[in-house]
C-alpha cells in the first residue's frame, strides 16, 4: 500500500488554495514593505545623528 494517496483537488478546493496563496502573498508583500520602511527610517536616523558629538559620559 502506498504511503500516501493524492486525489485531484476539486474546483472549490483549488479555488480555496489559490485564495489562501493570494492572502499569504499579500501578507508577505506588506511585511516586506514594512521592513523596507524600517530600513529607510533607520538609515535616515543614522544619517541625521552620525555627526553628533556626545559628552564623554554618554559615549559607548
């Protein structure tokens, strides 16, 4: 007996799978967009502060 038997998806199951993939793709797109915004903001903050001089007591 085979370890697993796959049956073809019904049209409804195929449509559900496509809908799930679309939802996950949108979720991934938003995560990537948020990460890119965070990187841009981090670079902007670094650029704004890179020439600041701190007193010796605050230096790392």
